[in-house]
């Protein structure tokens, strides 16, 4: 009776491990990868796609590539020998231009300080639960102004740097951030006008928004480069960058206005009525009740527009401003680096991807955090 | 209320007018109108003065002058002695062509990626996620340039090109395809095609009626497809194949004959489709997810098979959510096609707004034309969308 099984009273038997094949990686693979013939086929096709794209790309971009020690494409090819990889040397050689454009080398510290201030501003805006909010907010408002004076120069004993020397990532950031921050107040006004009960206001706001949204940005940039000088008083000479900034601001204002309008539409009528019942004036009710809620809902959408705008800053290259793409195109049109277009586009693409992807992740995070309502 | 009080007291002061909501609204609007008119008037007088000072004429007479430039892809007959107006029409047709082709392919990409993104298959859903995130977060201009670069640099020159399939050559001057040239009598084939479509629609209606009355399913799709394809084919064969095929043949440095798809067009088409497809994928995903899971479960409980559940229950409900943003993506694609100018595809912006503008110096008129065409397109599309939205709007009890 040595093999007699131990007896348990009813319901006291300890849980047995599940049969093999119903849990763990095997089960997971069976469920998610090989659940049916067609699914298996799709998995294999997918894996094959990964196999033909990823290893060759890694080999091209990293293993066989050349970064240092080449002065021209020819030298790159010499170093690489038979393995044809990417030649990143031009990025390395012209890194300064990619970041600052043709900003004078001895003045670049000003841009660096500006970058640091911008980073601090962003940190203040993004990091939640900071103590001493008020001085920090004042700092966040002051930093962009300080950066502006630093980068343009011409005052406080700093040498003036004309805007046609600006370029590279500096230019992208200036166009992107000016576009978004200057356009915010304009877009709030536009959204309020558009839903206003006063017909003239909503009429003009609608016309403006629909006009801007109906035409491609590139035509607006052409207007900035060719037509805007016609519209301004004779003799006034506007700098091209400023004209572009005006157009980009109006462009993003129209798009953000639509986002905010969506936010305003999502506020229940009861909120408007409650504000009226409290005897608040129009501006009081907007400032204290409606806009805080509407803007909160709109933030993910505004970040989305910002990502769009940031990507669209590349279009300035078509009207001759030297953003990173323009700098790179100038580089690969020289005899030393001719023919490196793929490397250039991949490099610039990576730059934009890092920026835009992290912003879109942040917007997702915000969306979750701000979702305080019941659902 | 306050209006009545004013009438009773009859003391209309500036303050009381300002405090009254209605009259204040009127005042504000009058101020706004005056402000906007002053602004526009100022711009107008500036423009007139500037044009006067520069000695630039205003008018659309330049449209009749010969354009004096070539366009590398034309859908209608065009040569450099034709007018600027015709050049603009060629450009507009090129814009519409790439937009239409892009919309078709972007929709296919987007729906495929959006549905696969939700599939249980881990590898595929991750792959689609990578596709969506990668293309959405890289500027479309860069993608256009990248594809153009790949086509120009990695495809062989025409001399070294080998036939991909019989008569098809992939070269860096474009893709050369055999072109069927319709001969006399080909018109009957078109008529047969039209008839086939009419019959297919009629049969589909009949099949629906039968299904509603008796529950019997007629193979409407198969009948429709075979009629639409078969009828023209029979007519075509009966007429003795009235088509001559022109094969591309290497002459000198390039192919002659056949039909060529230019690399600029391909790059633009590819890039726009892939870029917009990623956005459409997200829209489709959101649309499908917006359909309550109970719908799927109910369909399964009724014994409807999974693919039919998708086709007959989920997708129709998701479409209401999908269509409006989908249309605005189509509009975006059309507007983004203006980036053609970066790779030298001659669209509306590159012809009228580019070369014609530079040749004639008529910046105001040229940009005016370009802007109004784009506005016209987007207004038409948004009107159609409004009609659709009204039709599918959820009727709540």
C-alpha cells in the first residue's frame, strides 16, 4: 500500500499546474501567430519582410558605414572597400551647419544659451507638481524673450546676426515654436469668433479659417516670398524669415482654431448656462469657466497640430530658407559629397522622427492624464 | 429685459447702450466691419501703389501668351507654344491625376494596415504599428525626396534595363509599359462595358429584392463581375481584337513607344500613398474600435462567421466614424501633392504658380488662380461631406 494516493477532503486538493501547451510562450504563439493556416502564412510573410528589410538596413546604416576620417565621398568609398554602407561623414563634417546654419562661429554660444533656455522653458511647462509655480511661469515667459534678443542680437552690445545666416535645426525650432506659441492666442480668438452668436464675427472667422485650411501651405509660403511685399506699405522691407513666420503663424492659427472649436463644442451647454446664471460677463465666463475646460480637452489636438506644423517646417526649403534639409541639400550638391541623398534623407528623417514621435507619445500621456471625466 | 427698462425710463445713455447685450453686439460688429474694411483697403491701396511703382500691369491677358516651356508629363496634347492657360490646365490635370491615384492606393494601404493593426497576429500588428509610427512622424516632403532618390539612383539607366516582364522595363527614366492603342470599332467595347455595369447593378437590385422576399442568396457579386468583365471581352473578341499594342523599344539612350510612368510621378504617388495610408490606418483603427464589442458578440451569437461579422456588422457601423476624417485625409493628400514642385513633377503649383509666374512676373494673378483652384476643390469636397454626414447621422430616439 505504499503507492496509495494521498486522500484529500473535497475541495482541498492543491491546484495542479495547467496542462502544458495551454500557458506560456507556446500557447501564446499558438494563439497569436499560428492560430490558423492563413494566420501562419501572414506571420511567415511578416517575418520574411522583417528579415529582408531590417538586417540589410542595419548593415548599411551601422556596420558598413563610415562616419569619421573621410573628407569626401570618394574617401568614404575607399574606406568601405567592397561593402557598400552609408557615408555619414558629411553629417559629421558639417554638423555645425546642420545645427546653426551659417550663424557666425564665434557667436554660436548665443544660440546654445537660447537652446538651453528653450529646454528649461519646456521643462517648466512639462514637469508637473513643481513647487513655486509662479516665479517659474514668469521665467518660462521671460526665457523666450531673452532668447529672442540673444539670437537676433543688435542690442545689449551683441553683434547683430542677419536672419539669412540662420539655418539648420535653429531655424526649424524657431519656425516651429514661434508658429505654435504666437498662434495660440490668435487661434483662441478665431475659435471664439467662429462660434460667436454675432454673425459678422463668425462670418469673417469662418472665411479666414476655411481659406487657410483649403490651400496648401506651400502656396502660402509662396505668397510670403513673392506677394507679401506687395501688400505692405511701399518702401517697407520685410525680412523673408519674418514673412514666413507670419504665414506659418496664420496657418497654424487656423488649424488650432478648429481644434479649440472642437473643444468648445464638447463643453455641455449647462456650463454656459451656469456661467450666465452666475451673472458672469462673456469674458469672465470664457476665462473662468469655458476656456479652461475647452483648452484641456484640446491639448492633445493642439500637440497633434504642433507635430504637423513641425514636420511642415521642412517646406521652407522650397522658398530658399536653409533648414536642416536645405543645409544638407547644399552639402550633397558639392562635388565632394555628391550622390549621398539617401544618407541625407535618412538622417533628417531620423531627426524629425525623434522629435515628432516623442511629442506624440507625450500627447498620448496627456490624453490619459487629462481624462478625468467619467466614461 | 433691459430693453424694456430703457423704454420705461427713456434715459438712453452711452453706458446703457453698452451694457445692453444686443446693442453692444451690434456696436462691436460695426467696429469689426470697419476695422476689417480699413485693413483690406489699406492692403489694396498698398498693392496698387506698389504695382504702380514697379510698373507691373495687372490682368489675366498673360494667360493667352505662349508658355514657352515644356512639361514632361501631359495628359492632353501640349507643347511649349501653347498658352499659359493650357499649361495651367495640364498642371491641374496632373494634380488631379496624382491625387486620384494616391487616394486609391492610400485607401488600400490604410484599410489594410488599420485592420491588420487590430489583428491577433502579433508580428503583423507590430509591423503595422512600426509602419504607421515611422511614416506619420517623418515629413512628407522628405519621403517624396527619398522615394525620388531611390528611383533615380537604384533603378538602371534605360540602356542597361532588362525586361521585368515581357515589355515592361523599370528604369530611372520611368517605368515603361506596353500601351494598347485602340483601333477602329473599339468604341463598341466601351459601350459593352457600360451595358455590363448597368446589368450588374440591375441584377444586384434584383438579388436584394429576392433576398428580402425569400431569404435566398443569389451570387450577385460573381454575376456582376463576370458581366462587367465578360461582356466587353466577348464584344472585343467578336470584333477581332481591335487593339494594337505598342511595345517600348530601346532607341538611342531611351525607350520609344509604349506607355511611360515618369519617376517624378511614381515617387510622388508612392510617397503620398504611404504617408496618407498611415493616417488612414489610424482612422480605420479608431473607427473599428468605436464599434461596441457587444455588436461583434451579438453577431457571433447569431452564428455569423467572423469575416462576415467584420463585413456586415462592424465595418458598416465603423464607416460612419471613419468617413469624415477619411475625406479630410483625401483633401490633405491633394494639398500635399503640391510638394511635387520639389522633385519637378509639373502640377498646378509648378506650372501656373511656378514657371508661368516666374516668366511673366504676374505673381498676384498666378497665385490667385492657384489658390482659387485649391479652394474650389476643398469647398466642393466639404459640401459633399456635409451631405454625407447628414445622411448617415445617427438618428437617436
